[in-house]
C-alpha cells in the first residue's frame, strides 16, 4: 500500500507538538478526525506510532523512525509542487543558494554559455536552513558549508578554506599575524545554530549570545559580547571597523560543498553542478585577495 502523504503530514504535526489538540488547530481540522487519521496510518503500517496516556503523547520506536523519514518525503512533495508551478509559468529557472563568502558568479557565467535562456536566481542561505531549503525545493542547488544533515541529499566536496577568529578591535590579539586555538580558551563565544562557525574546542562553558548570520556576528563581536569564527572568504565580503580578523593555525578548515536533493533529477541541475566544479578554483581564489594578510595592514583596510 502506498504511503498517504496527507496522513504522514498529520502524523508529523502530532509528533512535533506531542499534543493532538494543538496539532489539530495547526492543521485546521477537528481533533477526532486527526485521531482517526493517525489510527488509520498505524493500521496501514502495522505498528503503533504514538502512545497516549495520562502523562500525554509520546513517540514509539516506530514513530521516531517514521518521523526521521517523514521530513525528506514531505519536503520532496513540496519541492514537486514548486517545480510544477514554475514549469506551468513557461519559464526555465534555476534557484542557487549560497553561504556567506562564497562567490557564485564564476559558475553562473560558465552555465550561461551553455544555457543562455535559463534564468539563474541566487539566494543567500544560513547554516541552519541549508538542508531544509534543498529538500523542499526553495533552492535547486546549494553551495553549502559542512556540517550538514546529508539525509536525502547528494553532497559533493568542492574545496576547503582556512577559518579565522573574529575579535573586537580592542582585543589583545587584534592585529596579530596568527594565533592558535588555545590562545582563546576562556573567551566568551557567540554561538550559531550553524556548527561550521564553531571551534573544535568550546572556549568557554557558559557561552553567551546566540547569533544567526555574519551581520549579527559582527555587530555582537564589535559590541564586546564574545568572539566568533568565520571561513576566511567571508572576511573579504564582510568588514566592520570595530572588528579584527586573525588567522588560527590549528583550527580545522572549512569545507565548501555542492548539494542537491537526491530526488532532484534535472539536466539543468547536472549542468550547473558541472559548471560549479569546473570553476571551483576560481571560486576559491575569490577570497585570496591582499586582505588575507590579516595583520595590521589588513586591519587598517577594514576601516
């Protein structure tokens, strides 16, 4: 029997809320109807998915497995809707997502030689939504930074780049030619949902502010609320007069990859991936400007 996506969506709502009433409100259906649909899904799958007692609702082992698998399936269904809508409009379009500091233009130009009639749209993405946007079709191809949840994705390594510490301009290490990670032990750290910005060792057990994106990071660092880490290329495209970038010798490099949903089969996507791989050296070199010499001269240029 085919898996009913509507029932799967109902189950995912209950699993998220762990409450039938709140899930029914979110789905805009009556609670008894939702309960019947969940029971029908359990019968179809031949396994209990949820336990219900006086303490509330909980997932069974089978329910946890289904929830893990449900995300990519539902996202793929959303992606199909998006692509059909675009196709119905009679235009050819490719949506490419990219992380801060990654230059996409070389691949776009290379792709345009082969497909001058295809519109390539670009969209900045953050680390905490890069996988979701690929799976649900908001972007067709992504220039992503590891780590990323690879479930339902095809991920191809592209290149690596060093990472730097992001420090307030008045920090004792600001303007240094280089430091090591141990130099920053005990420093308050700005935390990201994107773990690619985090060091291999947590500098402080009570890290404070949680931030999202490079712009927020720079403002909080400038305000003295903590330090952070960025891929070296991001520092070319983002500068701040109250922030200093300092290379860290022993910090693991950042890995840039290309990612596409496994369910996304398209000659256009394949051709863009080929263009991106063919221009990867140019993309990586976009960060190798004079600013990479991040000592005193570079600090003055940021101002």
